[in-house]
C-alpha cells in the first residue's frame, strides 16, 4: 500500500465535520499508516488488528463508515461485515482487497446490499479518501483502481 501524508484537508466538508471510521486489518503496519493518514485528514479513526476485539467493543451508531480487510486469519472481512451489519445496518463499509474476485463473491452472499465498496490494494490515501467520501455522501462507488 502506497500512502503519502495528505497535503490538504481531505475530510468531508473540508474539516467542518470530523467523521468517525472503524478500521479493521490484521496487519498492524497497515492500520498504523491508515490511522495516521486519515487522522491527518481530519477523520477520527478507531483501528483494530483483531476483528473479535473490534466487535466486542462495537457500539451501535458510533461510526460513519467502516473499512475492513477481507483476508484476516481469525475472521474474514465478510464474516466481520455480517456481524457488524447486525448492529450497524446503516453504516457503509469499504473493503480493502488485493483480489478482484471478492466483489462478485460478496454480491452473491449479500445480493440486496449496495452500500459496500471495494478498494483494491495497493492504494493511495487520496484514493481511499475519495472512496470514503463517496460512501459518506451516499454515492455508490463499487471500485476504485
């Protein structure tokens, strides 16, 4: 993943309203880089490397958007989404994946869900923020390459 520190305010509304993000990825270096970059972009970020801990501390309505890695050893991103969605059904989710086939798998498993987005790794912080802003603005973006 290629991430450069943002040179401008990347948050929705140009910093007028800080949004809260739930970030779950089993790779600590990924969560550290994304958390730092997104917080510099005026988001609040709660980052977890263990999806079970994220679920244990989950509060309904706390997050504006969630970012889940798909491939994690303890619980994959689809199972995390399933459990998260029971508590936060209105919160959009962005999946990070290195594989294109996961979107079609997700669409088969959740045919009525249109709020999820997929962002292919490696990505830039700017691409991630564009995807997040699209989800937060209610626009359906399925892929950003």
